[in-house]
């Protein structure tokens, strides 16, 4: 038993070798644990179904926490469809390495890492089966120079497969999951699975966000529930998890994401952006005051 | 070398053992090949990004071909978020087995199989890594009593990972892929990856569908490009693949799917449903007249 180089505590999981661990495995795990030891809070953004705006929410949470004065990292683990580079204006950029570590890219101080940075062309597809994805996610956590962070926000691909499973298993002290859905029943059905997934893996559910909740016609103001409404709030109540808020559909947000701009950082006064700011504030309160149930 | 029991041709891949194949592997492959030998055309519905309406499109293609008098099967291989049971009104139903085979469920003659039929509760999450998913997909192709079919439509989860890879590798004579996107740049970027994926695996691209293409306000008729517009058509032109059509956002479709009704079968006269019918007609023309480029 030794003391962790990072936190100087011998209670740190990086300090003791597990019974069934080989020397090489222990060294690997030690690297991972002492890296994560320097990150105060780690949250993962999940959804059961794709296209619910999970990456948009993840970027806005990360940017919102950063605007509150925190040091924040944003890790995209969507191996097959990494949207973060486009959405945050870092398309075509490649992180540099310094021998042992990869240096994350920065946008106004927000540290960002994504598998999308390593594709030769936007059209390239990463055709990988599960075990290769698990290795890549391990590297993104272990070999990236995240440094001292208050928050690491992990944007996971939808579903309950290899990527979210790897994130939840590799980050031992995950503070919790934010779960994104749309009001549709077919989305809410899938998102219930994400909550079951968190419970099975003992990851606290920080709350549910209902995205794409109604659309206000920019001409006449008529509000249409394009995908229905209230499905996320109802589902959160039924599953006994906190409801963090609803975000209406806003073409300005879709456009901002396509242009690589982050809505919460912009001076847009739309209900969608306002609600996003409120949700970030709620997460910040949870983070400061202690863990959610 | 023997003759295939199903097609009676000795050119069938089921009839000859491959050089590197064990006896057991050959028997397994023979089962799969002679099952698929009874299906005239096999198409897979893909998307790079989730939530673009891929399952809605897959159901409507299957139902549309069936309404044209064909025998059609619909296979959902979305292990983590199977939407087909809810969307086609088969929630809570379980297929029966007859010892060796699983009998697909039927809706107006459309044969349907989904991993969702085997969950004890809607909240259950299938937390599986890649190799287990590949096995499950193999079983769905091999051990399901599909019988004689004109078309098997496979609804694949988004991305370029284990599930679409298994489908494309297991179905040797795949007629092609229909690729669904939304107009957004972040969706089109991911969908380009799906086209690259098809090219690498030598699966013909039948064409691209742009879903959620504009929204008409039900009160004033104003058309808003909520997610931008034209991204799918542009991307198809750039990548040199056919464009099959655009489908506008229609709350009636979202509602029909949540209620387990299939839009093309209903007497809805909306532009969205009309365009879906036109797309099915195009696919049917491609199927009848020969393979797409």
C-alpha cells in the first residue's frame, strides 16, 4: 500500500492492488485512478434513444458550469457519431500529444476531447466492435491531460451498450447521470431503460431533462406539441427520479449547434436557452450541496 | 457439395463448406443461409445518428411494401432501444417457439420480430456488450420462422458499430441500405459515415431519406425549417447516392407511432404520409427493376 501521488490519501483506490489484479493491470488502473482523482465531480449524460439532443444538453451543461467559474472538461465517447467537434466549433482540429499524454483542445477554457478529432475525414466511419470501443474510452479517460477539474461531463452515445457501460465501470466514483428524453412515448420507454441501467450499475440518477418539449411558431406564436408533451416529467415521477426541466424546440438552437456555437454562452433570450440555464443552475446546486438521491 | 434444401440450387452458399470452417460452424452457417435463401430481397435501414425517425421509416417501408401485395418481414435489431413493438402496436406480446424456431408476431400479415418482445418489463435494459449482440442478431435471422418472404426489412440501431456490422456481415446477399437523416448538419455528418460504412462493406446504398424536413404550423400554415433544410439532399448529391425523398415533421405521425398505428396504412392525407408512400413506391421500383447503383 502506498499513497496516491495525486491526492496524497492512502484511501484512494489508486493506492492498493486488488487481489485478482496482475502487476500490469494494477499499473494501468493506477494510471486511470490517479488521473480521475484530480477531477472533483464526474457526470455522464445518457439517453435511451438517440436524437433527443443529448450532445446539445451535454455541451450546454459543460459550458454553463464553466461560465459559473468552474474548471470543466467535456468528453465525447460517441465513437460512431461524435457530434461534439461540429457543435462546439472544433471541426477539423486535432489534439497534440506530448509523448505519454494527449492534450485536450480548449474553447474559452473548456477542455474538450472527442473521437471525432482523430478521423482523417468527416466521412470516415469508425467500424469497431465493442472491445475496441471499451479500450478507446479507457484511453480517453486515462491518457488525456485533463489536469485539475471541478467537473468532467461525459457525453455518452444512446442506449445501454458498450460505451455507457464502459464509462460507468471505468469511472468508479461517478457522481451521477443526467438523462435526456423527448416527450414521445417511444423515447420515454427507452429512457426508462437508462434509469434501470443506472440502478443496476449503482450510478445515482441526478435527474431527467425533457428536450424538444413543444414548438412555438415564430410567425403566430401557436405552441404545437410536435412530439407530444409531458412524457419526460411523467416518466421521472413514475420512476421516482428528479425532473430537471423541459426545453422547448428552438430552431435557433439547432442552427447554433450546426454553426459550432454554444447556446448558453450566447445572449439569446429564448425560453429554450433560459430553461437550459435553469437546469445548469440546478445541477450546480446538487453538486455544491451534495449528491442527489 | 450438396444441393440447398430450400432453393434446390447447388450455387447456393448453403451448399458448400468453406476451407477454414469447422463442421459445427458449417452447420450453423447452413442454417442461416438456407433460412435467408427463402427471402427474395433484404434491405437494411440505417442512420448515422439516432432519433432521425429510422424506425418510423422502416415500419412504413415494410407496411407499404405489404400493402402492395408482397410478403414482408420486419426485423428490429435495436437491442438497447427496440421501438418497433410500441410503434406497431405489439407491446407486451411475446412470440411463441415450436422447439427449434421462434414464430414471428404478425400484424395484418406483416411478420415482425424484435428484441423488445423478450423483455420482462418495458423498463428492462439489455446491458450487453458487442459479442452478445452479434449472437442475438444471428439468432433473429437464423432461428425465426420467417418462411417465404418477398422482402425482409431490417431496422438497425444508429451508428456503425456491432449491430449494423453484424447485419451486413451475416446477410451475405444484402440488396441494399436505405439511409435516414434529418436536415441538420450534425445529422448529415454522421450519415456520411453510414455511406462510407456501406461502401467499405460493399452494401449498395439504395438512397437517402431526409426526415423531419420542415414543419407546417397547424394554425397559420407557416413552414419553419426547425432543423434547417436540404441537408439530406445536398449530402446525397455530394456522396453520389440517390435521394429518395424528404418527409416533413408531422405531429400526427409522432402520435400514430406512440399509439402503435402505422401512418402509411392510415387514410391520413398529410404531405408527410404522401411522401412516405412515394418513397415506398421508389424502393419497390428499384426492387422490381433491379439493384440500385
